[in-house]
């Protein structure tokens, strides 16, 4: 029994596909099939049921998966123990949402480029639910997103940082500097907002609905950078994470409104699947993300 066979088995089990496992590992599909066949012959039992392009674990396969993951985790820990400060040169796939991709990832990626130039990083972005589905199916190594707190026995959570969501306007806006504003005071202004299914936009809509008022934005779009530019150029308003607008505020281009309600916050969170082997590259990404560069 070889480590590469166990790695192939675990990957195929997580992706429910030999072809996807082959693509992920850089093998041909026939190589994956041969490795699994050899493993089954050595164990004397069938690990997968084949159904066309899809595969599923047998009862013995599910039992063996638990042991295979433990073995690979032990092997990885052993490698980490002897490698010490060896230069990182692996790959990592990060799933994130748009606001973090625009504001937080550049500093993290710059750090990796300076300190770990041989690490290959792939970025996928989507909303939290699709990202967690990718995590469950082994398509990403880490999910790093902004949302309400999420929990599941299927994931390890490595971060939960509270991030306030604020109303922001152009610096020349007449509401700049005013104290004790109410939402009703500026609802007639042109708003540039994220789409309705976005987490903090949904929280805003729920608050307004509780007050029996509504807000029809001038523009709805998922691109945070575009929203910031439009707010500045059109003397408009938006509702965005504080970290997304901080730079524009510090540069004097935008202002944060003094509004007591709604008091809405979301949380930056990092997850990896409980069956995923935590690599040095993953550990380093988590560490750097927590530094909040």
C-alpha cells in the first residue's frame, strides 16, 4: 500500500469521481483507475460502486476512508516536523467572496509573493453557499468569506472576525459630518448597492421591512470597487463593510455616515473540510489572513 494510492483514494472519495480526482492530482483517469484497482485487490474488498461517471463509496470504502484520512494526516504531520522552515512550494485553492477578493486578498497575496514565491495560488470567488458546497466537494482547500456566522460538523473554522457594515457617501454629500442621522433621512438619495441576495444587503432589506419602508437602489451590482467609484462620482450612497471603504475614507474621497440603526455586522470566516489534510500552505494562508495586513 502506497501513500499516493491513499491520496488518490481520498481525493476520488471526496469528489465522487475518478475523472475529477485525476484532474485535481494531475494524473490520467486510467492511472487513477489502476491505483484504486490495486488498492482494492490488496485490501481484498470493493471500495467504490461505479455508476457511469459517478462513483460512491461502499460500506467498506466508508470505513477505510476514515483510516486513510488519519494515515495521511499523520504522514503530513511527520513531514511538517522534519521540514521545519523549508521553503513552501505547493499549491492552494482559495474560495472567497467579492468584497474580500477586492479588499483583503491583495495584501495576503503580496505577502505570499514576497515570502513564498514558489507557492501557486488559485482564487475562485462566489457567494458563501456555493463556496461551502465547493469545500464539501473538495474543489477548494479553504473557504474565506464574509457572512453571518456559519457552523457545521463537516468543517473546521479557523477564523471569525466581526466586521461592521456602514453607510457611506461621497465626501461632498450634504450628510457628511451630520450627527444622529436616521435611515429615513437619506433614503431618497441615489443608492449603489450589492445585489439583493448578498448577505449584508439582505440584512439591510430585512431591517427596512421591519420599519415598513423600502429602498429602491439606482444600481445593483456585486462589484465593490465599481460601487465605490460610482458613489464618489455621482454623489451617491451605499451600504458596505467598513474594511471595504476604509481606504477611500482615509483618502478623503468618501465619508461614513453617523447612523445608529441598523447596527449590522458580518464576520470574516475561514473554513476547511474536516476530512482535508491541513498543508503548510493552508496553515500559512490562515496565519497571514489572521494578521489582517
